[in-house]
C-alpha cells in the first residue's frame, strides 16, 4: 500500500520508522514530478527538500510550533504532509494547491510567501510574540512551549532583509532555529562573496574532525562563557559538527554543520537536539537541488520552475511543451541587439538571468552584464553608479521584485536625475504563481517620480521600439512593462518609433462612438474585442504606450468632441494608467466623467492560469467587448459580467457619478 495517500497530518509520519520515511520520501518525489510535468510549477527546489521537510515535521509539532518559509517555492512536500495531497492534482489553480505557502489553505502556513529574505525576520517577530504571550519554549519554565524554525536558502540569505533578521535574531535569549538549506543554487547559481564562502565551506575537510576539536575551538570563541555553557547543553552530535569561525557566529548564532540534508536519521538526530537548545542556532544543511530526478539535478536552473513537460524514463529525455515566443525571449534578442550597437549599454539582473532573458545577454557580453544575486536594492544602486560614470544601464527585474528597490529608484536614481532603465518582466497577472507575484503596482509606484517615462509593450515590435526609446532617454528614470506571456503578431511586425507621451492609433474612425486607450498587451485583447462588438459601434482603438506622460493632446481632442473614453490596463485600478488619464483630464479642465476605467480590482487575485485570471477581471476579449458596449450605452454595466468575488473596480464608475 502506498503511504502518501494515507498521510492526513504530520502526526501520521511520527509513527513511521526510518525505512517507511524513506519510502514516503520517494513517493513524494514521484507525486511532485508527475504533477509538475502536467501543470508546470516549482520542481527542483521541492525535490531538494523532501527529507529535510520530513525530518522537521517528524521532530517538531508545527500545528503548535512555528515554521516560517523563506520564498516558499520549496513548500510542496510540506503541503503534502499537512493534509493537502488531494489538492495536488489541481496545483496552481483556484481549486487546488497554491504554489507558495498560503494561510487560506491551512493553519500550517503562517504567511503567504513569495519574496526572498523574509523568513528570519517574520520568525523573530513570532518568537518575540510568543515570549510576550508567555508561550515560548523554555527548558525550565515552559518545556512544552512553542519552538521556532525558519527554513532559508543559501541564495536568499544574502538578501539585505535576511541579514537584518540575522542581526536581530542573535539578540534572542531563547530557542530559535535557522535551517540553512544550502544547495549551491537559487534559481541560477548564487552570486557574491557569501556564495563563494559557502562553496569553500562545503569542501573543507575540517568537518570530519570536528568531534576532536570542538571543545578546544569553543574556548577560543568570543563570549567564551556563553558558548561554553551552550556547548555543555548540546548533544554529542551537534557538538561534533559545530563550525568554527563562521559568518553566523558573528551575529551571535551557534552554527552547526554542514550536514547531509538527504540523510533522514542524521537530520532527525540534529533537529531533536536543536529542538531542545535554548539559544539561536543555524543548522547548515547541504542538499541537492532536483534530488531524485536526474535531469533536474543536472540542470537545476531550467527545472527550477518549468512549464509542463514530457519525460521518457528509458532515454532520460525531457521535452518541454512550447506555446509560442515569449516576451522574455523577445527582450533577450532586443537587448542583445542594442548592446551590439552601443558599447555604453550595460545590463543587470538580480538572480533572474533565465527568468528575464539576461542569460543570453550575459553569455554574449560577460563584461557588460551582471547578476547581483537576490539583491534588488543593491542592483538598482549599482545601476545608478554605472549611470553616474556615463554608461546606459538597463535593469531587468520582475515587476513584483521592483517593489523591493523602490527606495533606491527614488533616492539614488530619480532624485539624482540619472537615466536608469527598468525592464519589468512579469508585469500584471502572472498566472499560477498567484498573488505573491502579480505585478500590479509598478506604474503607481513609478508615476510618483519626476521626469520618469513609463511605458508598456503590446507586442515584440513595440517592446523593441520602447527599448530603443529608453536607450536615448536621458532626462530621468524610464521603464517598460510586459507580461509573462507570448508575444502577439496581431498588429504586425513593424512599429513606429516611440515619442514621449504620444499614443499610437490602431483603428481611428472619423466619428467614433467610443475611444479605447489600452496600455500594454490589453491592446491585443481590445483588438480582438472589436470583432465581438461588431460594426454597429464605431471604436477608436489606441495603443497608449505611455502611462507617464499620458497623451494629453489625444485626451483633449477626444473629450472636446464628447467621445467617451475607456481605459484598459493589466495593472491595479488605483494609481495606474487609467488614473493618470483621469488626472490629466481634470488638470486640463475637461469632463473626467466621460472616462471609464477597466483595470485590476482592489483585491487579491489568487492562483490560476493567466487566461482564467484575465477573464475573471474582465480583461479578456469578451470582458472588454462587454465594457465597450456599456460605455457606448452611456456607462451601463457590462453585459454578461461574470460572477466573481472581486467585482468592485473591474469597470470604474464614471468619475462624476
């Protein structure tokens, strides 16, 4: 009988013997590989933490104790042993299991997590909260109190927030465990001095001799009496693996390891001792990303979060399912072309070379392209420094991760008048990754910066044209946003050059009944919607191109002719392109009540396919056609509007209502 379907909660695994745990680990890997091959999802990170997850749940009681994830893309095994195996078959859809920790699903998930570096800080907060509530573990006063464990990757530990968390964790006077999952990878190979430190640590032979030298080493450590006391409280296994002179020691955390992250008996032994230790500790665990699936072990970057694929076990060959040319690929080719023609252009990414297309750029221009690791704030400031020295920096970053560098975009780039250029991949709705990764606020953030030029690409031709514009824009920060989607050829493969603050007409009848100003890829959906609307409604469709500055001349012309305007964007309703159009009309003294906004609602949109999410919020062709009919009928509600929980904000009411 298979074990995995019988696991209803972590209590069920505590009754298993080691051989059964190892069998369960194999079944978990098989289940994850089978499902991700059908739907896509995070594969290699989850395969690498199966034994680690089982050992944590075997020793701790996370129905009561606290387990905090960093990033969270390694949570599938955790979900499978906390009663969510039946949800696996609909992974990353609304009816199934989210791809990241999700408190809406289970009390075992404490935070919705999708960004790196957060786990230690949130764990410190919960540790302090438990102390204030007099619920924290104390070996004397509360031996049954709550324990804390934070699971952190070796690549995300270099994030500035993680370092801030470590700095504060070292001041705790209670049990606090940081499990450092060291697989030598993030999405791609980790970058920086700390990554090199871990490389040296893994191959250092001293760890085979630690049992003989641990006591002598502790005598030499700063704060010797504290560490001496700690040494006597620790079990023999932990003492034998105490690491000398580690970086974490200087934060005030005892460091143990590295230990084998796939050896269940060893993991259980170390976690059992760490559970009873009443001081902050880092347990350094060495794992293999993609463990148990040879192709993922050999190419962990490709199989970090693959699309659906087919696997032939006889030949060990994998074939990825292709659906078209992506915006990311289009960006990579356009960026490479730009850099070939202008040696002053430099490029950068923050741990996302494959995800942003910068891997192609880096292979072609290794001296003019950089991967900073998971350090978006540093990357933005580094680009500002390059701009200050006369280069033309392009920073390729996911829209959702731009949020982490907004202060630097403000202070070191925009305030200084430096022309840093932002290429915002994964803008708008992202599909299966869900709310933690939607890029719905980049426009509202960047619009606040004086002299910023903010654009969106509708297709490959317009993406190329926008990058050309950015290469020549020197008056301030500039940005172009584009989705995690394939490029369309509906508007052809030729695009007029971008002019600052000017829209591009797509259809322009003499006396339109409605003018649609679409920002980014909604131009394509709006173009499809014209066939659904039919010839009885004359629609002027414009590719807006700019959210800052908007095309005031076009807005003035339309409103003076009393043509109602429908703005469409794959961005939040507040502060986005539509809001900019309304503000422009008001500033021009025109009737903003003629403007209706169609955008993402003021609510969280959970995981599902991108197409399903767009339909849910009325941003597919059918929804746009309904909105056009409503505007043509003087602002009535769209026909056949689907029933969704997040209806408010789908179609903004007229501003004078």
